[in-house]
């Protein structure tokens, strides 16, 4: 049985982490199956947005704990480079927008996976726990950067050093997630948002994703120059002409990615 599954719903690739008995922990097979599902969705021209969630009562409990992982010693770096690193990298660098639907606890590297989405929707029972310090470990899964960018260094330090959970309502209040919804409405709302993204202009959204990632640490002059260069690329697309025509004609645009 695949530990992660892909189902195409309209133009949305819905990826489900599917080992609910261990809260969808990132063991070797889960990491491999999840990465394959992500690649399959990204490489499918019919898929224009991704939606990632977990089966059961949790999103992802992080690395699969056990004697093997604790005994890995200096090999842990290579394990990370072949498991969690490509997962986070592929999601953050994908041209296609990614929605994550957090349906319960996200812990450790599972927090990094949850926050790798462009739009993060949390069910009311969601919580985010940087559990690393409880084990004597350090941060991974890109949480060192992503959380500070989202909620600032003061809250990030509290989460990381105290190892206390941030629940859904708190996560929304401090800007860690886009919105929270009742648990029974989570997938409907996440699919609605993913479908809206799938109907958007693919070329422009890909450039917007890269701009937001790259411009975070750029000098202002470089940001302005990149924005001008990217706007030139956007303004010569058929999508821009379609968007302009739809605006004038007061109708929904039909973007095709050209």
C-alpha cells in the first residue's frame, strides 16, 4: 500500500499522507511515496494546483521515531538530505501553487511540511509543535526560516526553545496560517481555495511564488529591478491579454498558461 496517494480532482492534485496509525510519520517509505506523488502532480499538465493533507486525526507527526533513527548518529544529515530536504524543496520551488490542509497535529518536520504550502488552512483541531528540543535535537524541515518569516523571531524562539504547541486559533492570530475552519469544513474549504488557484494565471503565479521566495532577503533596488523584469514577462503573455479583456468585459477570465 502506498503511504501517500494522489487523486486528481478537476485541475487539483490532492495528495494524502496515508498512514494514520502513526499520524502519517515521515518514515523512509512515506518520504519516498510522498515525493513521488508530488513529482507526479507537478509533472501532470492537467494539474494546476496541489492540495496536501493527512489521513486520520493528524497531519504529520514528523520523522518516524524509533531505535534506527536515534542510532543514526552522524548519518542523520544524509538521511535528511534524501528525505525531508527534497520534499520541502520541491514544494517551495514548484511553479504550481500548493495548499496544505492541516487536519490535526503537525509536529517536528511535519510543521515544515505543513508550512511549505503557499496557502495553509488549519482545521480547528490543528496544532503546530516544534518537538525537536524535547529530544535534544535541533530544528529541521526548513522550520528555522519559515516560522521566523511567518510570525517573527520572538514567537519563533518561544516555539522552538520551549517546545510548546501553537493551536489553530493562535496560529491564525499570529499569522502562521491563512485561516482556520471547523474540522468538518476543512477539506471543502481547502479544495475550494485550491480550485481557485488552479483557475488562476499559471505563468503569473509561478513568478509571484519565486518573487516572494527570492525577494525576502534582497536589497530594495534589486527587488524593484526584479519586479520590473517580471512584469515585462507577464505583460507579453496571452493570459495578461485575457485578464485585461475579462476586466473590460466584466466576466471571469479563462487563463490557459500561455
